[in-house]
C-alpha cells in the first residue's frame, strides 16, 4: 500500500462511520483486507 493509499484509507475511516465500523468489526486480517480492497484501496 502506497503512502497516498494509506492516507486515503485513514481519511475514509475518519469520514465514513459506517465503513469504519464494518472494517473494525472484522477480526480476521485477510477478510478485513478483502473488504478494504473491495472499496478500491490497493493494500497488501
């Protein structure tokens, strides 16, 4: 994940409460990454 992508993810987590809650509700790291990827963020 690039620095720009990480900053964008943090901003989305701050501004979109529903998204943030969905991400934080997932305990499995692989599943959490899949959700983040499905939202258009390039992370690994």
